[in-house]
C-alpha cells in the first residue's frame, strides 16, 4: 500500500513537471528575421514556423504581431491561429503596416503566442529598429538599424 502511494506521488510530480515544461514553450520559429524596415512596412526573410501549444482550447495556437512606433502608436496589429503541429513556410515578403505609418523613429516588432487555455503569453520574437520617419523624410528603402531578440523561444537563425 505504501509503495502504491509513493508511485502515485511520483507520477503526479512527473505529470506536473511535464505540464510546466509545456507552459514555457511557444511557437517554433526557424529563420525569421526582418531584413528591411520602413515607416509603412517591413521586409522579412523566408522562415518556417510550427504551432506547438494549444492556447485556444480547440487545437490551435493563437499568435499576434504588434508593431509600435516611439510615440507608442500601434501601427500594425494582426492575430492569427494555426493548427498545433502543422508546419508552415513563409517566403520572403513585404508586410505593409495595417493601421498606419510610423511617426516616431524607433519601431518595435513583437510577435507573441497569446495567453489562454491556462497558458501565459509568451514572446516569440522581439525586434527594434531606428528608422527616420520624421515628416518630410524620404522613407523609401531605408534600412533601419535592428536589434533582435527571440527571448530563447523557438529557433531563430
């Protein structure tokens, strides 16, 4: 009887540790980088990604990309859901900002896996850049200086 109680406790501890290990994981991201910043859009490199946690309760991972300028204005906000375990490829492309053009010079890109289904929000990729977005400045083909951080989640090459 005593051995059975110990076995149950050990099993519960293992299950709790497995659950906690899942909490810190988020979308697997491989090869993503922003190659060019502009005041109204950015260009990103081709990359692979795969949803790996169900934060919706329906077998999907919800993730969100928000871009702000130095005045704190949200200039891009997009939320999507992908099926957990489904590998996806995105080719090099331009992402036009869907809420406006930056007015401030410092742009911040944050890609998160949303909180939900008992899981916390996790930052998948964060990157900042300085681009001259002052009124009257030439915006075409400006390469911003970038500072990348994927916060240790996913792979980012």
